[in-house]
């Protein structure tokens, strides 16, 4: 049976939260729907669980890679052409530390950005059912269900105070 | 606290007004002054580019640089723009970490000032080398064929590594925070613009996981960028402090002194930019007197901390009774024309603005804040000039010919061009992305409230623990 998507649009956060409760009562699970907003709402405003993610691992990995590359570059280039300048050692720790620090931070930041995009489930080439009113203050609840439950989902959302409910094949 | 945008309005009305106000200039035709102003700035930039081209063709003999003063306007301007760039991400990062409510309208503009001023700063040493095409292998280890490697023991190699890290981080930081705003633009644009904004928004839908990660990203990236920001101007200060030939620069407090000076000039620049943007785009509902008041209070603290470092550097340098230090300070403070520049610097960077900022009426006045913050940056540009030029111009042993420094027209044109370039780039950016973060302002509206205490109603903000 083809999966269908239903999108309900709500004017207030209270109505959207009520709709999520009613959907659960009607037998839909939290994994079946997503609440879409144009603004960050406080965590749990729509009864959602805190997201599980591994974002904090990304900067550590990036930092380790950045540090390794920085040490390789600084040590490798100076050993390749060991010219003494200013009476300093060929492998001067203070000088290497500066570049190693910058390399570490650059690696950490780049990997953090990659982590944020990855953990946010982006990029998303296919938008799915969506409505531009979401970025104008409406709260959307996008639900995926089987064909035979489409009417039930539509009814639950309207009863919870949805301003508009639309559906589409996905 | 920002005033409520529409009293008693529902979320849709508030969001529609915010979208209209902050995206109007992007989606609808620009104000009449916009393109003529861009044209004028482009003309100044073109003149500077012409001057730079002439200099590259003729050699740096066309500048006023002469032994022993081999650093002049370009290096002064480099330190100045690196300093300006510090405000942006620093301001944004610290205020995000502190969850300061008044940060909301200021962060994006601050971050954009960082990006464009840093790009401008990078140009200065590249031009200063006189042979820009050689810069790449002085800074990056890529010339495997000839075995030419950068000298990593030189601070002139530390600079590119720090600036590269800071610039890359700042651009990525700005982009991540822009994704939800690109989604708003995607939803309100058509045709090719819609396609471009769709790609930039990466398919953002705005579900709780994405918002949660966006919030964590703001804090995590702030925490990561703050140490980078401190390192960048520290490294710029080491360009001076570890230079063997100029004893007057051998100072162990140069790094924190430069960093705090950068914050002083940078935050002032952000205030200047915010006031000008407010006037240009009618953003009176967003950049309010409260925003200005908070920034001015921050500036009082930063400026005083900077003055403490400045006074320590000068007084305890003199207390050593070392000849180079006394010679340098004598030249800076008592010899023409540096004495006049020193007087302008110290009055405009501290003694005029800071006492004025102690008055509430000044802190809440757009006119006075604009004037005082511009004064600060005149002073801080001169501060950098007074570090660079007198330090080199002082007679030192084994220097057998010396003269002072007079900037040439070429250098003046290039320096003026950098100011036009940064202004032009900020204005052009305002045409493609909002300079005030839309989702941040909307979130502020959701979380704001008023509570009644006794007989008064006071503004309040709800916040998650």
C-alpha cells in the first residue's frame, strides 16, 4: 500500500500540541509525524523527546585530524629544508604550537559544521509535503501514514483545530 | 528588551511583519539610494584597485615606504581591519553563550562585519609584499617541485594560518546560522532566486531536531570560535613582539593588549554599522535604544580594560629606563607629527567617548553613539599607526640611513578603498540575505512576556534551563 503524507497547519502552538496528543491517541506513533515551525520553540513544546545525536564527537575527531595534519606540515617542511634562522631549533616548539593550534581548531570547526549538517538530516533533496505558511508563523504537522489511515489523520488534525489540512502522494 | 512588534498581535501577524520588514529589501526593489550608493562605492574600490595595479606594475617604490620604515599604511590598515573583524564573531559568540536577550538583532550584522573586514585585512599584507603572486608559496607548503617551504618559525607564516582558520570558521558560522533564514527566503521567492535559495537552505523544514541542533550549533561553534578569535590578534601582535630589530615592540603584554584593543574598535564598528543600517532600512523596531544602551555599557567595560593595558604598556615600559623604550615613547608622544596624532588618538579612543557613554542619554542616542563610535575607530586606526611607524622610524644601531614616513597617494587611495570595499560588500550582502537574523528575532517574540509585580508591569523573557 502506498505511503501518503498529510500536512496540518495550525495557528497556535497549543492547537499543534493538542493535535500531537490526539494523533498518539488515534494510534499514530511519534515517529510517524514531524512538527514543522518557522521559529525555534522550547524543547518539548509539542511533546517530542529530546533528539539523540552524536554532534559532540565530531569536533574531537576534527581536532585530532587537524592537529595531525598541522604537525605533519610544520615538522615535515622544516625537516625537508633544515635551514637555521635566528639561532632557533629546526623544530621549534613555540612556532609549531601556533600552527598546530590553528590546525586543531580549524579541523574541529569544519567537522562540527559537517556534524551539524549531518545530524540535522541535511541536505534534503526532496522536501516532501510542505507549506510556505510555516515560515510565516503557522505550525505544520507532517504525518506519514498508509492510505487507509489518511482520513483518520485528516479528521484528527481538523478536530484539534487545524486551519488547513492537505495531503499528497510521496 | 526589545519592544513587542505589534501589541496584541498573533504569531502569524508578527511573523509576517518580521518577514516583510527584514526581507523587503531582498525580495522587493531596493530603496532609490541603494544602487547609486553601490555605484559610488564601486568607483572608489575601482580607483583603489587601479592604484594597487599601478603599484604592482611599478614596484613598491611608488609608496612612501623607505628604510628603516618598511611598514606603513598597509600594515597599519591590516592590523586595523583584523581588529574590526574581532568584534563580530566575538560579540555574537559571547552574547550567545551568555544568552543575552538583546543580542538578537545585533549578531548577524556583527558576523558579517567580521567576514568582510577579515577579507579586506588579508589583502593588505598581500599587497604590501609588492609581489602578490609569490605570497602563496611563502604561506602554504605546496611547491613540491622546487622544495620551497614556508618558514614556520616566522610569525609572518603564523598570520595566514590564523586568519585562514578565523575566516573559514566565520564564514561557516554565518552560513549555518543563515540556513533557516534561507528557508524563509526560499518560501518567499520565485524563479532562479527560488532555486538558489532552495540549494542554500539545503531542504530545511524546521522540525524540532533541526532547531535543537541549530541551537546547539550556535553555542558549540561560539565556544570553538572564541579561542580562535583570541589567537588571531595575539598572532598579529607577535608580528611585532617577536621582531628582533625593533626593541620598542618587545612586549609580553602585546597579545592581550592587541586583543582587547581589537574588541574595543570592533564593537564600536558594529554599533556604527547597526545605527547606519537602522537608518537605511527603517529597522527602528529591531535595532532599538535598548540594544544601543546594552552595547554602550559593554563598550565602557571593554574600553576601560583596553586603557588599562595601554597605560600598563606605556608606564611600565618607561619605568625600565631602557633607551629604546624611552626613545620610542619620546617620538610617539613629543615629536611632530606623531605628538599631534597621539593626542587625537588618546582623546578619540578613550577620553571623549567613555565619559560620554556614562550618561544614559548618550548611550540611548543614535546620533551620539554614531559619532562616538566613529571617533573610537579614528583613534584606534591612529593607535596602530603609532605602534608601526614610530617603532620603525626611531634611530637604532647599525641603521645608517633613515627617514620618516610620508604615505603616498597610492597608499592613501588603497586604504580609502578598503573602507569602501567593506561598506559595499555589507550592502551587497544585505541584498541577498537578511542582516538581522529572522528566526532569532521571531524566537525572541515567542519567549517575551510581561509580568505584573505589584502595580507595575515589567518586561520579562522566558528561557529554558
